[in-house]
C-alpha cells in the first residue's frame, strides 16, 4: 500500500485505489499510475476537476459514480477500457473526449450524466452497452462511428432531444430505425 505524505490517497501496485480526502475539489492522479480502481473516487460530491495522467489504461467500475460536481475530464490517450457505471450520476459532467484507444462503452457508463452535452466517440469503439447513455437529457447530437457493430438495449433511453449522427447502412442506422430514435446521416 502506498500513500502521499498527507494521506490524501491510496495506491496499490500502480493502481489508484482511493481518494481519501472527501472534500477535495480538484485532484491530479500521480504519474506512474496505470489504473483507477473500482469506486476510487465514488461519491466525492465536491470533486469538480480531475487530471488523469497518460499511462492509465483502465478505469474501474463506478470509479467516479456520484461525483456530482465533476464538470469535465480529459481522458489519457493510453486508456483502453472503462468499467461498468464508471460515470454513473456525474450530473454536472458537460463534455468528454474519449481516446482513440478505447474499444467499448460499457453498461451504464454515462447513465445519469444529465448535463452531458458533448461527447466524441472514437472510431476504435465497436460496442455501446445497455443503458450506456440512459438519462443524458442534455445530449442533443451524438456521432456513432461505422465501427460500432453492437448497441445494447435502452442505450439512449431518457435522452429526449438526442439525434444520432450515423453512417448510411451502418449498424447504428439500423439500431436507430428499430428503436425509433431520431437520426441523421453523415
């Protein structure tokens, strides 16, 4: 087990395990960390700003769940996977750019991100999970790359203004048609 001199966090085997400072408003994950553990930042309502260094390849399940003040976050280019519900209930999250190394958006990853208005899905993504964007009520347009060949049920339920931007003949176009989701061709 490792920690900084002020015992603000715990790191074990290069994985960021827990932010111990429950009132932190901003935080920078230390260099050398390769993963963010399940629930590492969960329910830190004061956390508004977070920096994750390059080298982090995995964000665990519910890692940021309930971080209701978190507005934006830059993902490292090294990131390959994001766990189930990682951003569940991050109601202030407005924008997010996912790295080109990411291959899937899992179950309930962004569920309850009510303020999310902008998200870039890279062409490396092949699947979007069940309830992935459920309740993202402010999300108006989302481009789904042709690389996506699987979208889970109810992935976009509770997104009343959403228009999917899809490639003609793609899986995403058929998904939109089958589920009554407004879409436009790109």
